[in-house]
């Protein structure tokens, strides 16, 4: 089943240019063919193509199909992007397939990448919701300074995963079903000791993701998976 992302479908019965090109030029869909659309806001649509040209693809909505939430709570991952962007992009794709609600990139003291362009990440998120048949697109935030981010209000539990030696509970043992949850994941060089201290002072709880030493993108995906499973 081919799914097309149409965020403005309720006000404009037409596929966006890139989606239209894929439908008409690549898949060679024609007038009268049925397609499935999603607005990324919680709805699927069964639609019929009414006009198909080389540049435009207009549709008639036949049925609106709301998708019930697939997990409870608002699940937010805030991570330092990896030096190799392929790894960050891999995380974005796989986390969306698993299911989460929001992604923020952090500029930390030991960050290997201080600037990130989110346009490609946004496209990966869209592709992943279509592939995994999800009707809600995760919110994507621009790079944010660590200190500014941790001082922002957040309604829910706040966790920080770090590698310093201390007694830390496993994330799976402390996250509660139905609670909004935010997990901070640091760069390959970890958060600085001062960053950990500041996070705790701002209400973040130190947690462990297990005994294995994990790369940044793996740690972020493990955290995402734990949050999702605990909220099924």
C-alpha cells in the first residue's frame, strides 16, 4: 500500500509537489486510482485521484480514518547529533518506526557536531511514518543549547542517561505508563560533569540504559524503545 503525506489535505485536495511527482511519474497512478493519504496529525484518508498530470495530482476524499494513539504519554528524545550524520539519520528513521513524539538536537560541551540542518531529517521522519503506517508525524526541533534546553518547562518525568559511575536505576524500572517522558542522550564523549549536575538541579533523574556501553544513536534508540514499550 502506497501512503502519501499530505499535511494540508483538509484545506487543499492535492498532493504536495514531491508526492505528486512520485505518484504520477514513478508509480504511474492515473485518474480513478485509489490512494491512501495521511496528514501527519492523526488521520488517514482513502481518496481517489481526480486529476493526474505531470505536475499535479488532485484527489477526492472518500473516507477519513482517524488512527487511535498507538502509545500513551508524550515521548521526547533530546540527543546530541553524531559527527557522522548517517548515524543520526538512522536513529531518526528507526525511532519513528518504533514510535515517539518529539526529537530535539542538543548542543553540548563535548558535541562533535555543533550545527545540524534538519531538512533531511524531516524528510526521513515523513518517509518513516508512511513506511510504518503511522498517522502522526513526530515534532522535530532545531539544535538547542543544552543549558537553555534543560531550563525549559516540561510536564512529565525528565531523565538523563550518562556514563559516570554512580548508582542509577534502569530506565525501564522508573518510567511509568501514561506519563510524559523526556530522555537526554549525550555525545560520544558523554555529558560533562557540570552538565549532569545542572540537569539534576533542573529536575532530571539520572538513569541507566543497561550494562553495555552504547554509541549515541544506539542509546537514543534504546531509550525510545523502552519508553514506547512501557507505554503500550
